[in-house]
């Protein structure tokens, strides 16, 4: 295990190893991560119940709404989630709420995530790199863990997740790595939850299959799926419920945050003027990426730790004065080195936490 230099040594994350059929694999994950799953459930119950006046939603109502998505989500990933619930001593309804949260919370959760993909011509050692800041509710920082899984019909994978969420940020043995950025379309509907779609993309064997899975015809809405292979070919697919667009990379590199970049997708974006924070992060990350080549894992770690334009910076710190529903922070930073098939994770803020390295 190696460490990228940062001021404070990070604690090693729980690594859950799971194999076998989907439900059995999920059960192994649920048993190993039960305290983290239960902690996330308690946090989200409190968050929703304390925000009923604003959300017009109770936990019981959230369960009823989440059940509408269940038939669309049926299949191996629903079996995986069912096993997680069994192993953690939770109900499937509860874990469905967690995995449908972005669809159920009508007030959009806080803006989040900055992602960068670099082909070999952009790096000092010609390695293929993917970097990502996961920005979300600060409480979820305490429920992070890794899953090293060996599915029966898909490539083995190593991924970061938290609480009761299906994993999607990581790499697989087919040589693909994925991270996701939330986007905000006006055409969301009841369908396959975006968390299930992202989990499916993590199981793809090549970029063509990843694109097909990301553009599932019955999806509820979508993320921007930033996927890269070991040759440095980049797929950035922006999705809504009814549209999707594939972005051209910028000569072997690409940056994405939380607003649509494709002109056609921008036509259906919710409140484009409200996405200023996302644009600030996009402009700053692009400046640091394109002006700072060639890059390394260390230089990407510095980009992820950047504080310019705070509180709308790439590295985001908790805003304690905000309403609980509006709080946000970087809860983890991830750098994938596909040339070495390693996943480097800094829990919390990358400005003060070291990256620990985990190998396939």
C-alpha cells in the first residue's frame, strides 16, 4: 500500500470482499458494512423527517414513492440490493429510498462532484488516470467503504461506495473506470433509478457496452457518466430520462461537473442560472488541467484539493450555518490509475487527508 503526500494520514477504509450470485454477494456486503448502512439509514430518516415542511415528504411517504421504481429496477442489481438489506438487518424498502434519493427529494440535493479524465499523452508516465471529488451531505463521510467484488457474469471490480448505496465509482477487471456527476434535467420520470444505471455501467466490458448501459431506455433520469479505458479512450455521456449526448474529449482529456455541456442537453436543464457553483468548479478544474500538463497522481490530488472560489471550490468544506438539506462537502476524493489498476482514496477533504492506494 502506498500513500500520496498530504498533511494528515487518512484512516484505512473497510474493504468488503464479495463473490457469487447477486443476492449472496449483496448479503456479504450487507453483513460486513451493516453499521455503516444502518448509520446512513438513521441519517436519511432524520434528514427527511426534519425537512417535511420543505420537502412535503415523510419517510413513510418516501418508501411508498420508492416502491414505484422497484419494478423498473428488477434484475440482478435489485437482487444485489435485496441481499445487502438482508445482510444489514434492514428492509429492501429502506435501501430503495437511499438509492432513489435524488429522484424522491424534490428539492435538489446540493451541487456536487468534479471529475477529470486523462489519456496517456496528458501524464508524466503515460498512465491513464481518472480523478473525482464526491460532494454530498457531510454525514455520509462517516459511512465510506470499498467493495472488491467478483460477480458471476461481469468483470470483477473495486469501487468506493457509502452506506446502503450500490457502488459505481471505481474500476473493473476489463480495464474500465467510471465516476458520475449529477445533472439536473426537467424530464425525470418513474423508471430505472440512476443509481442502478450507474451500477450497471460499472459492470460493462468495454466503452460501447458502457454507453449502452448508461443510455438504458427506461431510465428514471441520468448522470454524466465519465468512463475511460486502459488505452485512454474517454466516454462522457450526459443523460436525462429521454435524451442523452456523448461529449467529445479535448484531445485526450475531459472535465465535467454538474451542469450539461452539450447544447441539446442544456435545453432541458433545470434552472441553468442556478448552476453557477458548478460552472465555477468546471472553469477552475479546466484551467488547472489544461495549463498544468503533464500530470501525475500528485498533481491531480492538488487539483482536487483546490480552494479557489470557495465556498464554490473544487474541494468543498461543510457549511455549518446552512439548513441541513442544503449542507454539502467533499466526502471523498478518488484517483484511479488504470495503467496500474489501482484505486486511490482520500476520505473527507483532499486538502487535509492522504490518499491510500488499493489494488485490484
